[in-house]
C-alpha cells in the first residue's frame, strides 16, 4: 500500500511540474490574443519602424498641439475605436497602436517590447503634437502608466486598470507559483507614484476580469491629488465602452 501511495504521489508531482512547465513555456499565448485589425484602411495607417519590428498604428491626423495615444486590451482590435474616437474627440490627432503580432504589426509581443514600442510611438507623435494624453485599456493600462512615468504626457486615462498582472494571474491560477513563473508582470503600482499629470482611472461596476480591489489598490499608489477614480455603473469588463458615460469621461479628461 505504501509503495502504491508513493507511486501516486510521484505521478501527481510529475503532472504538477509538467503543468507548471507548460504554463511557463506557453504563458504569452495565454496573455496576448492577436487580432487582425480590419476596421480601417491603408490611408489611415502609420507604419512605425522600430529596431526589430514594424508597427502598425491606426490614425486620424489632425493639425494642432493635441493628440491621444491609445493602448488596447490583450484581445482588442484597436482599429474598432477609430470612428468613435474621431467623432467624439474632434480636436485630437488619434494614434491607436497595434501591438506586435496584432493588426499587421510584425514581431512577437512581450512586456519589454511593448514598452519600447510605446516610447517610440510617443516620441514620434510628440515631435508634432506636444500635448499628448495617454490612454490605456485593460492590459494596455500597464503600458500606458509606465509610458507616462517616462515621457512628458499631458494626461493619463486608465480604463479597467489593474495593480499588477501578477495579482490577476494568481487569481486565475491560485494553484501554481505564478510570481516565480510569470515573465511579463506589468507592475503598474511601481510607476504610479512617478506620475505627476492629471490621471483618471475608470472602473466597471461588474468587472469580472479585473477585480475592483485591484483597481483600488493601484489608485492608492498615486500621489494624493494626482488621480481620480470613477466607476461606470451596470457594465462589465468588456461592455464598459458601450456606456454613454465612457466617452464622456474620457472627453472630460482630455
């Protein structure tokens, strides 16, 4: 009986280690879900060459100092926002970045690659538009907050933001040592104290992906008076943009 029990325990341990190994090897396939980017045309695309990739950016050109740069979710076709943003934010040049592997951008996504790409896009836009509002949604809030801590953004809007990706992963995979396995941690809380520009955090009342507690923890890391937190009632993580309050809140932040 003892030998059988030891054999069972050894098998379970091997299966557990195999599961951890699979999560480690394939983790980015569980984080990033590339989308094709089909709702705009070549005429509204900016190609941005970087060191090891060429990025596609959906754009609405506009003369003047004002621009917004948008970083979307982990499975978002950011080009879907082009028409609604263009209609709502008439005084802004609009730049919607397709992550590596998304919407025709080359390369493979990772936290460090996305952060380098964000810096490159900001520097490109800032050359002609000195007043830039940085907007991030879901996964993109981690890109946005770090960018705003490193470049002279005029404002920051974070839609369904999280404190860190580690926290979210631990919530979904409580049975594995996530903090030891995760390569892309997106620890937004580290960069929040460095933000000095007006910042708006927008949460969904019934967010089933990013718990309100995670957004609230991130909020506490901003210096007093820098950030405000607003909750849109009756919506969840994916339906938040369907609320009439959504664009209104962003417009007020702009």
